[in-house]
């Protein structure tokens, strides 16, 4: 039985579609004569109207179904404007959270690197054991500055992914950025956790996912 690959309205390829499903999609108005299709084994896509096996189905769909035959509208379709409205809330929340994280950790990291954490060292009690003092100084010295700058970079990635989410671009990056926002390695995790979960819930809605470019 022949199988087909279809380029949908979301510009994604749908593989191994049977002829029966093709005719069903034609009847539902999801495919038309201009839809790009290639049969299994073909190299190039061509308009669906060029496939003789679907001419009758396209003609029937063009004539229009009778009220008794009219297919029910698929649920969860939506449109791009509705999808943009759904992602707007979590995307803006992540943008604000990530921006605050960048500002805080970049300042903290640069300050620590330039001062060497000396201000903190001078405030430590004198009765701290030498081993503990050495450990604290190590964690509050250049290493702490590098870690802070790394977390600032992580927040930069979250910010970039949130902007992609806001624009319905790059679903994979938006998903990874939402997960990164929930990591417990930053003080903004208190807000990043619920905002990241919110974003992931919205990202997995079919009516939103189908509109990503």
C-alpha cells in the first residue's frame, strides 16, 4: 500500500500517510490540490492535484459536502493570534525573571572577581577553624565569581528562549529554556519554577505547538 509524505500548513512534514488518510484529510479540507506531496520512493514534492489517485477526492471536496456529510471541525485547531495570546503570559514572566537573573549574577560575578571576595573575608569571625576558613574563602573567591557569571549566562539562554517563545519560534529551544528556568541553581528559581512549568504546559498544547516556526 502506497504511503505519502505531506507538507502541512504548519510547514512540517507528515510521513507515512496512507491513501485512506489522504482522502479523509481532503474531505476535511486539510489538504487541497496545491498541497505539496510526494509518494513513497519519490524524490521531489509536487502538488496533490497531480496525483491521479486523488483527483476524485479533490473534485468531491471542491463540490462541497452535503450538510449530512459535513465533517465536524477538529478540536484544538485555533489560529496563530490565539496561540500568541497563550504564550504571551509565560514568555513575559520568563523574560522578566531571566533579566533580573542576568543583572544580579553578572554584577555579583564581576564584583567578586575584581575584589577577590575580600570584603566577605574581612567580615568572617576570627575563631573559624583554618580548614573551614580556607574552604569559605575558596568558595567566595574567584571560583564564586566564575560560577555567578555561568549562572548569568544560563539566564541569558532562558531570556533568548523566552523571546523565541513569545514569537512562536523554535519550539525545542523554548522548551529547553523553560526547563532551564526551573533549575535550583539561582535565587530566581522561586519564580522560575512556576513560570517554567506554566510555559511547558502552554508549549505542549496542540493548538500552540502547531503554530511554531
